[in-house]
């Protein structure tokens, strides 16, 4: 499996995806400070984004939506394009188990998105925590308990992003369409992003993860039986 | 000689359309088998059936004694192929494309990439990105990819497409050398009668998904000393079936 994952890395140029992660991280740093400043900009003291956790929630959800779209784009390139038309002939000409090749592709993209999401959010909030220590913007400050909750939320969102992307991939694969995959990722992200509660998000994550796991099994069967 | 590819009563349907009908063929070990047919006759479909890219609706295929439907990967390990237009990883060089191919076959570092490129007339192109290759160069690179791992069987679907006359002659000589010197069995499809006549030991003529005739080229020449063209065109257009 490691060999097949290395081959995915060799076949595909991942530089644009790394640049996308950098771009998302930079944008999220900007959003973090913007949303932290919002209560101070408004005359009304009961502004919506009052606490550190509020800022983390809204920024991490934005980040999750961005990574979902990035993941859908990567899945489109690594899976939908590769199992379409003449590319499928090349891939199916190798004496390698088709299910293993698909598993390598899914593992590579999922690992890239998972690690990218965690690293990106860690950079964003570590920077924010650091500047809050010296020059606080949020009123109640950054408490260690809030940091623990934020870390848990980000972990839940990482799994949620993976699951949503796999569902989007499946629909894109069925329709042999990159736009379908990307639009599905956006559509699925929209309601989840509006939950506004870590608990609801955890429930959504569990439901999406189970769906994604089932769809991976179905997808693997389809690839194995595919004709080129 | 024993058969290395044996297909019996193949049928393949797409939807309600039967594109291959009771097609049987037998390719002997070490020979060059010319698979002749008009465009749309079913040549590519049969080649895809042999290498497991398609599953037959009915019929059996054995490659080197292995059931091609049940043991797809075992069969693929014995085959080098060009099916339809070869595709590559465009942003990578010729050598990188061949390295990836070898890695998938579990032969990383065990083949001479430079030598393979030279054999197909692409010397000093190892580091050139495939995106900059012409149609003829891509076809040559496709052949290099098909032969680099020294397969027992080569399945070549219209391999001279896009090649100039000198290139066609070079490929013909390369295939002859692979067959005579290395014992590679070659099945080559084409709609160009003269090409098959020049290179093949045995010819199989397919029309409308049905094998019209399968015979040694030498026997055909003996039968028709005044030329084969008219006869082969008649068969390719679905004329009378000869046993």
C-alpha cells in the first residue's frame, strides 16, 4: 500500500494543493482577527462573536468548508479523472488489485486533507493565542479549557471534512463529473456550517462518517467491476 | 506451436447491441498475429477483452493457460499493451513515465529506460516532458512502455497511427526483432492491409464482430499469388466467410 501511495505522489503534482493550503491558512488568519474585532467595532456590547470559542467556531467552520472544496478538487483529479476514459485504460492495464489502487488514492487524499486541516488550524489559532497573550482582543481572554474545547472541535471538523468530501466524491464519480463533486461538497457544507454547536457538529460527523464508509465500500466494488 | 491466446465463442454486448458475435481466435506462441478489420469492426473490443478491460458477455479467453476473466491480474502481468491512443502523465518526463510504469509492475530499477527509448527511436528524450511530444513521439513512447518490462505478449492496437513512413518501418523492424530474437508473441491490430501483410505470420480478419477467417499469411499468398488486397477487402467488409 505504501508503494502505491508513493506512486500517487509521483504521478501527481501536489504543489498547487500545498499552495491552496497556504492560501486557506493566510485567509483564516485574516478572518480570525476580523471576527475577534467585530464586537469591538459595534456599539452594541452583546455582539455575536464575543468569546474565544465563538471566534474559533466560525473560523474553523470556514476553514472546514474550504478544505472540503479542496478535497473535492483533489478527489476529482486523483479519482474521477483517473477512472474516466483513456486514463482508466492505463490504470487498469497494471497487474495490481484495483481495490488497492483506489484505497491508495483515497488514503493519500484523506491524509493530505486531514493533516493539512489540522496543521492549518493549529497555525492560525496558535498565532492568535500568542497575540492574545500580549495584546488581547477577545474580552474574557484565552482560557486553557477553551483551548481544549477548540482542539476537540477542530478534530471533529477534520473528520467531518473528510466524510463530506468522500460523499461528494461518490456522487461525482457516479456522474463522472468534477463539478458535481465540488457542488456536492459545497451543498453539504452549507447546513453543517450553520449548526453553530460543537455537539450538533459531532452528530453530523458521525452520520457523515458512517455514510462515507458505506460509500467507500460501494465505490470499491464499482471500480473493481468497471469496464474501460 | 501451442496457442498462447485462445478465445472461444466470444460475445460482447453493450446495452442491446452485440458488438462481438461468436468470435474465436487462436494466437500461437512467438508469432506475430495480424488482426485486420475495418474501423468499428471490433478489433479494439477484442483486445480489451483479452487484457481484462472488458468482461465478455459469453465465451472464454485463456492467456498462457490462464483464464483471463477469473485471473485478470495474472494475465496482465504477462502483457504489454497499447490500447487506443496511449495516455501519459503530461507534466512528467518520458523517463519518469516509464519509471512509474515499472513501479506499478513491481520492476522499479530493473529495466533499462535509456535502452527502451533508444529502441523505439527516442534517444536523448529521457528528460523531455511528455507534454512537448509530437503524436508520433507519443506513439513511440507508448511502444517503449509496452515493451520495457519484457512481456511475453504484446497487444498493440493500431500502433503505427501517427508515425511517418520511416517510423513505420522502424517499428516493423522492432516488432520483428522482438518476435524472432526475444520470442515475444505479438498481436497487432490494424485496418491497413499492407501493414499486416508485411509483418504478420498469421492474419485474423474480423468484420462486424465476427471472425471471418484466420490463417497463416503464407497460406494466403499461396492461395492468391496475384495479390491479397481484393480478397482481404471483401472479407473486411463482411463478405463471404471462409473456414
